[in-house]
């Protein structure tokens, strides 16, 4: 649980918070396919009318599209948020509007919440919770949140555990299923008329099915929460404890965090900057430090943990004292296949090194089923886009969005669209995480230097990799892997080589013996050199051990050598030992009877 010393003072008083409106009778929306099609026909007709009259307005077009999805509500909100990923297809204004989709859900009566909780947990609510706040803390299109206190075990002395209880909206599964069926009919109609085939509708439907499955079963969020909590403790980032015993398909119980939502912090910053500065000083909060930690942590989640928070908008970040913070709402997480993760890392590093030609190559590799195009020309145009982004990044007074990592991708989406290079959905989801995080970073670190932050991450990642490689279990794993490679060579490759080299057996045998002799000599030299290396190590680190045998002539030579830190000595010995072991293994293979004596 969070230490009380990290709980900050409130930035918005409770009395000023708007209460969730609760209605007794929940209206069940009945959207028909003809009505959906009619609404979109009217929407596109308005766009064409504005174009015909010379009054095109991209922002108005974007706003009206958002309003349609908000009118439909339910699963349509999730569909709009997924469409917002397609920055390669839609203008920035449209993606921004869809990304900010918020369905103003009203709360449902406590009796319905009680019924869901008791049905899922199989016990009366007063047998599970010591107290339960009937007034919802928050409400959304998926669920509403209540505060509660878990019932203490009479046989154990424990502190009271404050929790939040997430309860799924009644009838949500039926509503979502109805919406999804309509959407699939609509999408299949677009496919049948070959509309925007570049969109890759099949992948869009797969993404919808995955979202449908995960949103309706809170056990996915509980599992993600446990994994993220285990990973992020090494980032020194807190994730609320999930109480697995009370987590079911329609109910989720987790630790209550008494902090300040980043969204509230930003609202206060926009209305009263002086008040926020006082709050920062009062709670020992450094916005720049928080921003850099969030950015570096996201890189680490993607490249090292391979499990990243997919929706880091300001409502999912809670601020604590001493520049600490908490990540919540783990319902949306992502992973990358090893190959794509490597490509993405190389892409990021190429951008940080201003190697825009290489960055272009990696960007095109994100594409799937790339059509026959003039690759050289597309490559040059993409590199120019990255170069334009780099030049703008150095300008003062430019918006954070234009200078951010997301801005780099925005510069080249027009080129990708021109050459019909379809973007990988996994890459789009990662980009969404950075764009969502930008919503906080533009206020925390408005002058954030993308190049510097990537280099800082790489430096820290290299240090972690070195320390991790020196752990005994990893050393054993590396040795075992090396032995497995030698064994595979001996069992699989060597017999094939032998069959192919029968006509040259005598020549090969002589060459093998010669090479074996050379390698054995090298291993002997390495072994002798190892004793000298050990002496220098003891001289620098444990001089009292070799002091009785220290000779003035040797002492004079060793003193001229540069000082080597302890961890680097460990690496030297491990590297030397592995090399010695490989040389001997190769000698044994070359001297086998099959090669002759």
C-alpha cells in the first residue's frame, strides 16, 4: 500500500467536484442499421456541401464526427478511439477529436450495482465490505466506480483497506454485441464496394473483436494490473494492488489511491498557475522530473518489459508527493513481437541520431503487404519529412505536439498515404501511447528535447543490461546457450558438412588438425595471460593479498596500467572464461576421430 508520507494535499476541493448524476431508469439504446447509415450519409453530405460552397472546415468536420460517435455511445465510443489511431489516413484534427471521445455516462442505481456485485462474488455485500459508498465516485460507458472498505478478518489484525470497486453497467454485453453487429454490417458493406481498401478492414475488425472481449471481462484488466505492478516496481512507479479474490468478469476491486489526477492538475494549471506552483512546492513535486520519468518508463515498458500501458492519458496518472506517481486503468495494454520491437528500437535510435535515411527504412518496414512502389523515391520523401520535423524541433514557441515523437510520425504520414504503404496496427497502438502521454507532457515539460531523452534512456538501458548480464542465473543461461549451440553444431551441422566433404577428407583432416593446434596454442596463451590479469586485478582491488609476493619491477609495470572498476573486472573475467571455453570446445570438435588423427 502507498506510504502515507506520499499522499499529497488536494488540488481541487471535494466540495467543488461535480457529483455523478444517477438515474433510476436506464434507457436501452436501440440503434438500427438504417439509422446509422442515414446519419453517416447526412454527415458526408454536409462535408460535400461545404466543399461545393467553398467553406470547407476540417475542424468542424472533425467535431461533427466526434458528436456522432458520442450520440451513438456504447461500443461506438471504443470504435472512434480505435479509428483515432489511423493518423496515416485522417487529418490531425479528426484524430484529436476522436482521441478525446468522452461519453457522458450517467450513474445507475446502487441496487443494480449491489445485485451485480453479489451475483459475481457470491456473497452479500456486507459480508465482503465493512463500508460501501452508495454514491458513485465516477461513471463511464463501461462501468461506474464506488469507494469501499474491505471487511477485516476477525482472526487477523490488519489495517483498514480502502478500495475502489469497478462495477460493469447492467446489460452492457447485450448493448455492445448489438453495436458490434451493426458495425460489422456497415464495414462489410464498405468492403463489398471496395471503399478505402487501404484501410485494411480485416485488421480493423480483429481489433474490434479484441476490444470487445477485453472490455467486457474485467479479469483481463486484473491480470494486466498484476503483471504491470511487478514490472513497474523496478521503474519505481506504483500500480494499485488488485485484490484477485474479488475480481470477476463484471467486478474489479483494487486499492484506492488518495492522490491527484493529472487531469485535475492540468485543469488547475490552466485556471490558476500560481496556485499550482504553490501546490508543487508544498508537495515537493517537480513537473519536469515527472515528465521525464513517464517518458523513459514508457520506453522501458516497450523495449525491456514488452508490456506497456496503452492509454496514458491524464486521467490514468495520479500524482503523489516527492515527484512520485501512480499508473491506473490497466485495461488497455500492449505487447510487440520481437522483430517489430527491434525494428521500433532501431527506428527510435535512428531518429535520435538524425540518421533519417535509416529511420525511413525502418518506418517502411512497419508496413504490411507493401505494394510495388518506387522505394527509392518514397525513402527520400520520408527522410525529408523527418528532416523537416528535426528542424522544427529546434524552434522556440512551437507547440509541443509538433516537436514530440508523435510529431515525427505525423510528418511522414502523407508520404505513406501517397504510396499506399499500410501501417502495422501494432505500431499504431504504440504511437497512440506516446500521443496520449503528450497530453500530460505538453504541460509538464513543454520544452522536452526528444533527442536527449532517447539518449538518456539508452544510457540507462545499457547500464541495466550490463548489470543484468552479470547475475549468476544469466551467466549460467548464457553458458548453457553457448553449449547448446556447440551441441547443435556437433549433432546437426557437422554430419552434413562431413557428407559434403568426403572427396576432400584428407585435406580437411590436415586443415582441421592445423587449426586445432593453433586454437590450442591460443587457449594456452589465454590461460597464461589469465594469471597475469588476475594479478593486476588483485593488485588494484585486494592489494593486501598479493603484497607478500609483490616485486618492485612488476610493481612498476602494474602501476602504469589504468585503473579498472570492479564491475568491468567481472566482465573481463567472464569474457575471458567464455573465450577459453569456446576455444577448447572447438579443439575437441576438430580433433574427433571422424576427422582422423
